[in-house]
C-alpha cells in the first residue's frame, strides 16, 4: 500500500508506481528511461526524492500504525533506509552502526520506565549498611586508607566517595589499580559500600546489578566521624597524638614506600610507552629491596632501570615485549649487580615522594622527610629528627599534600 503521493506521480496508478519502484531498484533500467516511459516531470537525479515510502506489514510498537520505509537508494553502498512511523514519529534505525536513540515520546517513556525499574532493583540490592562503627575503632592501616581516599575524592566528604572516574566530574588523582585495590580492602570490611545512588551506567549489563565498575561507582562511607575527629583530621593532629606500636608503624612505613615506588616506576615506564608487568617472584624481590636500600635509592633504581631498558629498545639491543616482561625483576637484578661490582646506588630527591607517603612520614611518624634517605627500621624511628610543622595558618594544611 502506498500513501501520500507526490503530485508529479499523481497521474499514475498504484500498480504503475510499484513498477517504477521495482525498476528504480533494478539497475538495468536507466533513470531517464523510467522517467520518459511513465511521463514523470522531473530530472533523473530528482526521481528518488519523489518516490513514496512503502508501507510495511509491521506495526508501530507504540501506536499500532503501519510502519513505513523509504525505498533504498540506488548507490551501491547505501544502508537500508530507516523504518518509521508517520503517526507518532517512532524511528527504527536500520544501520547496525547507528547508536542514536529514537527520541519519540513512546521510546522516551519506555526508557524512563526501564531506568526507574533498574533504580529500584539497585536500591533493593545495595541497601545502606552503616553499622555504627566509629573511625577510631578501625586499625591504623584502615584509617589511613579511608582518610587518603576521602582527601583525594572530589566530594571531600566523610559520608560519601564520588566515582573515581565520572563523565561529569572527571577523574580524581591516583592510579585506578591502586584505588580499586584500596576500595576492595575497605569493601570487604564493610567500611565502605557501593551506594544505591551509583549511576546505572556503572553497572554491568549482563550481571546487573551484582557486578559494578568500581571506578564509576559511588560509595557510602559506613563509619561514624565525630566532630572532634574531623577537626583533628583537618588539623593533621589526629594520627600524631595516638600511640601506635613501632612494629605497626614500621610495617606501614614499608608499605607506603612500596606503593609510592611502584607508582613512580609505573609512571616512568608509561612515559616511555611501556608498562609494569608484575610477577610474584619479581614482586617479592622488589619488596626485599625495601630492607636493603633507602626509598630515595629505590626510586633512583627504578629510574635507572627504566632509562637503560628504553635505551636498549631504541638501540635494538632488546625487544619491547622482552623489556616489558622483565622490567620489574630488573630492579632487584640491577641492585645485585651494583653490590657485586661495587657501583654506587645514587639517590633521587626525597621531595618528589608522593602525597600519601609524605603525609605518612610527617603526620603519622612525625618525622622529617629526609628520613626517606634511611633504610626503614625501628631504631631509625626512635632516633630520627622529629618533623616540626611550621604551622602556616591555613586551616586545611593537608592540602599541601593532596
Ligand atoms: Zn507509532
Ligand atoms: Zn521511538
């Protein structure tokens, strides 16, 4: 069935118009021949534009009217034409490459319903899990993890962490891998939980709502902070006035050195188009270095190894993939060689340490940053010069770090 005929075709019967369409689709017919045969008053290249849409057997899912489709263009590579409803404006894209949504009222309503339904499922699945644990009841390690996440988060709130990555807010500092690792530690202890306010787009389509992209999720912080604690955290006095065991401090000191050095190493490699490939053995050996050399020597080694390896690639001495596979273990190997051959291991500048490590040294250990020139040990902790906070008058002094 054919509808709304152009005046230049009005002198023809419905069957004739069908013939014209089938001749148009068959390239053996010249357009000029079709036009003269049916006495159509138009230039050949204008013929396509006046051909009527074809009414299909299918009906519109929203209003039930028959759907229409324009005749396919003669050009060799043209897509199939879209199917549409002349009554309500609904469009079904024919090209699988089109990701545009149909914006008709029916489709908008349908999408809104699906979204509302999903939101309800999410809010039932991710209920608020605050179990009234006080911040001071957490271990030092947990407190620091949470505190650093809060300070690096755009929300700067003690109740919510906005997404690590978000189309609207951008991306907050730190690497995704490390942040996700930290999220997982805190999620496991229910210190944070995925918020029911997380955007629908953060959830996996297939494993909805169970699986969520942690980089795009919003988190509720399930811990209570008293005003007094918030003030002490803001003043950088909270961690200082507490008594922690030397063993705990030493363990965390090494952990923050490890995280910072890895972060630096990864960035150095990335700058040269390489990446860090971690094997368990190389990781063990790298950690052992923290007991053998200072932080500033360790980060110097990372720099030196990166430089040597990228030079080796540039001069075709080593293959790229080989370098990626072995970069991590090269750090401890370089150290062994240095010892064997009596080379000096130089020092990088401790001022370039990352924010978390700096904060830890100053406000948890209460020491001067130059302690990064020492190999971590309890004896150093006891004897090293204390950090004197020169106390600029800005209220939120942690901002110097974050
Ligand atoms: Zn319709
Ligand atoms: Zn539609």
